[in-house]
C-alpha cells in the first residue's frame, strides 16, 4: 500500500480465505471460510507500525488485526485468538506474562533443496564444524550479519535479553524480554522477519524449520509463562511466604490437559515431528518437573517472584500467536476447573501413556479433530479450518517419494 493511502486511513481488505491458505499456496474447500469467500478488513495496530531498517528504500510494515466487516475480530485470525485468551484472563483480574526463546540456523544459500543445508563460510574462510556451542566467540565468523541484526532489533524496538550459540552447527538462540503476550508474539514475528531479510543482504539463509539437519538438535520456541494480578502486579504462582500456590498447580494441570490435544498447534508441520521424535532436549511429553529439561513442562530455578512454567513443546516453526494462545488457554482452563497436575517427574523417568503426545502430524491432527476442549477454547470454525489447511499440507507431503525410499526400498524384493 502507498504511504499516502495508508496515512489517509484507506481501508485494506482481503479475502477471508487467505487466513486458511496452506504453505504451498492452496486453500481448503470454501465452506471452511464462508462459501462466498467475502472480504475481511485489515486494521493496523498503531503500536506496531515499523520503518524497515534493512530496506534501501523507505518502506514500513504494519501488523494488522483481521476483522470482519461488521467490526468483530475474525475467528480465523490467530492474533485475534490470542487477544481473546488475554481478555478471558483480564475478566478474572489477571494478566499473563510470557517470554519466548527462539532458536534458528544460519546457513549458506541452498539453491538445490535436494541437498543438505551447510553452514556458511565465515570471516576466517572456514565452515563451522559444530564445536562452538555456547562459545563466547562462536559468532565471530558471522559478525557483519549479527551486527546488522542487533541494529535492526534496536530500530524495531525489540529488546533482547540474551543471544547465544546453541548446540547445532551454526545454530543460535535469542531470548526476548518477558512482557505482554500479544507484544511478545508481535516481537517474535518481527524478529523472524528481520532475520530472514538481513540474511539475504549478507548472502546467507536463515532457517526456522524445527529440524533442518539430521543428527543435530532441532530448533524450539520455548514459552515461559507466569500470571500476575492486574491491580497489584503480584505473581499469583507464589504466595506471601514464597511458596507455590494452588493457582500454580492448577495452571500446570491445565497445561497437561491441553498439550496433547494442541500438539498440532505447537508442532504444525511434518518436519516438526523430526524434532520431537529425536529429542535432544525436545521432550515429546506433558510431564512437568522442577528444572528437568526432559519434561515438556519445566519449572526453571528462580525466585518466588519469577516463578513460571516453561512450555518446551513448540518448535521454531510454530505460529507465535497460536502457540502462546494455546498454551495460555490450557493454563486458564486448568485454573478455572481447578485441575491437579501429576506428580513432578525428576531425574530419568518413564513417560506415562496418558502424558505421551502425538508423534506424527497425522496423529496430532486426528487428536485435534477429536478434541472437545479445542473447539471449546478456540471455536469450531477455527479448529476445523486449521485442520483442513494442515491436511492439505500433509497430503502434499505424502504425494512425494523421498530419497530415503528410493535409496533403501528400491532394491527390496
């Protein structure tokens, strides 16, 4: 849109079905988004209009809400779904606080997708060999890229907590500062967009797939969650003596009740399950623990005022609005229904059958399809439309024969 049109307040409209467009570009049948496929209005959030610092020509990006032409939020909008969850907390005098940890890989250009990704050639003329996890000098070979990333974050108002090299080859992690869930979802979206655009300027490729390399840890988007009273700012997970509260237990109980039903929202792609089925600290379970990374729900060591629940299930490929909404909605469900969690899992443990999660996209979609909780918390229209879109993607994947099948199975009698 031109700057003049935007500043005049011209309404931008878009076909309703675009909110269910699958990643290959196709659409499920029209009855999932209204048989007429009428328009939505894209209404910019005044707090989320940003000049794009990496663009050589003046350009701006505005994060918008998708609204029906009647003025109400579209049920198909993931940002709208997150705002609705936050409003349900507010009705109880509560406000969720979240932080996201996003992992990603920086690779050399990969023009042939049949070939594996490779780390880029650094300033020292070499490709990283995978021994740089948590090193203080591990990003020196990519210093010009990261210098522009940091500058771009500052220009977009994205405060960062920590930045580090992760366990994978040329894999990194950003920890965004905790705050309002909608703000953190917006910041996560902006950061991923910034990464990819700046990488292109430097002849690099940033990949936020859940598992881009075999035999290497995948990329997660851990969500840290706490709840405060709106009036006092007090963390309701801790009492005056600093001990965990019943609300804290019920929040965990709700997370455990919802994680299996919502796995397809946290792990939305076929590749997501490569990460979950080869754990490398990516647990595929709804167990909870005190500071045990083998559990899907981890309680990090902290002071009582910072007591929080870390949901370790979402991958870097998850929609941040939807993943945060699903996680917080599960916790609120537990608070409202006073659900009690299982016993904490410590040390090495065996995952009980009732706390195991789906391990393929097909199984996750079938679980979501049967979920009364999902339709209760997100509405039938959204859940059925989401399943329809993801089923198209799964069918497209199954329409291809992989190199593994040709290499291993072709010689079989």
